[in-house]
C-alpha cells in the first residue's frame, strides 16, 4: 500500500473537490442585521433590514415579512419597500399590549419570497411593554399566520447567524480531527503488532503514523482556534475540549521525546510501543469521556462530541464526507513519506 | 508460591529497604513540609479555592519525587534476579501497592501540614479521604508504570515528569472537582459520576499497565 499511487491520487482529487466546492458554493440568503433592534409596544416602526447573499429585486412575487413571537403569534409587515438587493424596509405596527406576561419579549424576523426562500433572524427585535396585560394583548392581537413559505432550491450552504461564512471550516477543522483519530488508531495497531512480532518495520510505521497524527492534531487545533476567534470571541477560551486536545498533543510530544532518549533501536522501539499503548488508554477518558460530562462551548457538548444531525444539511454532506476521506488519505500519505524516509535512513546507517 | 504471597513479600521487602535507608523517606517528608512552609510563607492567607488546588499540586510534585526511584534504587542485576524468582507482574503490583500507601501517607501529611498553617477548610472528611485515596491510586499506578519505562533511559527524572504529567491531568481535574465538593466550594449533584469516572480511569490504567509490563522488563 505504501508504494501505490492510486489512493494518493484519490486523496488529492477529493481534496481539490473539497477546496473548490467547500469554498465556492455560496451561502443561502440570510439576514445579517436589523435596525432598530428595540421598540416599544404601541409603536409603529420601520425596520431597516440588511440581507446577506440576498437578491430582493429578483423576488418575482411580493416579498413578505413577519415578526414571530411564538408558534401561534406572529405580526405581518403592513408595507415593504425594497431598496436594493441587500436592503429592505418593512413597516410593523406593534399593539399596545403583548399576549405575554414579560416586560421585554424577543421577536424572530422572517422574510420570504419565491426566489430567495425564507430568511430567519432569531431575536431580531426586542419589544418593551410599559404595562403588562396578557388578556388585553390576546384581544388586541392581529395575527398574521406564517404559511406558504418557499424553499431556496439553488445549490448553497446553510446560513447560520453566528457562523456565517465560517461554516466552511466544517470541511477543514472537523475532518482533520477525524483523520487524526484514524492515524492514532493505526499507530496504536502497529505498536501492538510490534510488541507481538518484534519486527522493526512495525515500529517505524507506528512512529510515522504518530507524526502524521500530531501534525493533523496541530492543524485541527489551529483551525479550531481561528474558528473560535470568530464565533466564541477568543482564540483560546479554556474550554474543556481545547484543554483536552492540548493535553493529548502533549502526550504525543512526550512520546517523541521518549523515542529521542534511546540510542539502542530495539530498546527504543519496545519502550515507545509500550508508552504509545499506555498513552492511548489514558487518552480514552481525555477525548471520549470527560468532554461529554462537562459543559462546553463546542457543539454537541452534552453527548455527541462534535455536532448533532441538525448541523449538516444534504449539500454540506456532499462536501463533508469526501473531505473526511480526502484528508484521511492525505494524512496516510504524509505518514507513508515519513515512513519511507525513516526506512531509507536506517538502510543508509546499516550500510556503514 | 501464589501471587498474593509474592506481592506481600515484595511489599515487605520494599518497606524494609525504605526504612533501612531512612533518608529517602525522611527526604520526602522534609520536602512536603518545606513546600507547605513555602506555600504558606508566600500566600500568608490561603483562600479555600487556592487551598484546594495547592493541595493537589503539592501532592503531584511530591509523588513524582517519591516514585521516581521505584525502579532505580536497586541495581539492574538484582531486579533481574527478582524477575526470575517471582512473576514480574507481582513486582510491579507490589511497587504499585507500596506507592499507593506511600502517596496516601504523603497526602495525609500535606493535609495535616496545610491545615496546621492555613486552617482546615475540609467540611466533608470522608469524601476528601476518598478523593485522596483515589488520587493516590491513580498517581501511583501511572507514575510507577512510567517510572518503569523511564528507568530504562538516562535523565529519568525529567522523562518521568514530561511523560506522566499529561497522563494524570484528567485524574487531577476530576480530583480537584471532587475535593472542591468536600471543601464545600461547590455543590455537585453528579458526584457519583465523578467517583465512578475516577475508579474507571484508575482501573483502565492499572489494566493497561498489567498487560504491558511483561514487554517492559525484558531486556
């Protein structure tokens, strides 16, 4: 396998596809901001809505807008003016009383037309009511039921309010972790093989795979940190998953230092294999157990370590799965190059 | 000779060696007291959160110092003699059992020392003792096994620290949480889960150590 080319070529093809499709497919239309975002009950307000990737002038059918309070209560816009492709002004009238007992209530903004599909901005407008009377609010409420929504059928990735364009990191950050785990698993498997057979070749493979795994781990950490800067607000938030990852990398750095501290290749191979296995056992609670028991900013904190099924749509899957395979193949390619260099070095050393 | 008896005899041998040498054990105790003294002299007043963390950090470093000599205090030839005489796994288990006891003793001393100079904030002594025992076991299992690896290399004290600290961080984090509950700093309802997690981590590391040790001692 190490000397064959077809899987390396496949990896490159899949990665080229990942980069092209992952970076070029546009996001679905969305709402990036609304002004003003605060209003008082009983007021008439003109909301200036800024769209993202929207084409309001090409709507075809009239654009509709709602402010949704909950599943049964929604306000319709009385008048909508399209300024240009990215800007819309919508006039809303808020009744003097809301059918809600809270002083401040958040409303979700929805825009819909056949061309752009439905755009949603949660908690777009906060409405303050001076006097609270839910019964009166119910009586005064003019409900505009939300129905006949359109779907955007063009090829696009979902628009998420905090993620925005950074959603594309799903094809880099996440698959890098996947391939890191695969590389470490194979490294451990070769360490076991080495301990069973004593063939020096297995040790070289285990080492090369660990090198590849650490490289991918560092890249996963860096892409994650950049993503965290844009979504959580800081490169490093002392989140449990970031800490556990850093520790996991420390363990593998210790593995390399251990290897470096032996002259005798047989002794080095044996002790490194033992430590690799012991460290992998210690890694299991680190990566699979503790992050599930602790609160985290990372998606899927209380269960799945990465994300839930809602986070990917079918267009994203079309890029995400090839990306996993592509990055994994690249990781194994890197490991195979390291392995070949090691083999050659040993052969040169033996010839002296 | 069955394994239990082997372990018991090896344990007695280790204890007698330690007591006869004397300075090793008293060195550790002196280390504990000077560390506690330095901590107190620098902090003067210890808030409970700091007390909690310092306790485990002092224990962590004392453990490394106490355990690093496990496999180097006797000569390689004598080790080989033990391995041929008894089951090698018994040697490891005896060392681990000895180190669990030693670390538990050290942690009691640190508790006493910190309580003497900084007051005793522990509100739930049973839980704290349990945390101390589970912590001592986890540290002892990991450090003993890693010291068996690092004993094969030069500069083994440094190697032991860099190889084992990342491995015990998950144990350490769970311990800090557990003892924070014992100190009344937080009130966790999922305490059972943490205790089970600690036991599982200790068991997992012990199992891995037992499986891997036969590959380690042969040279």
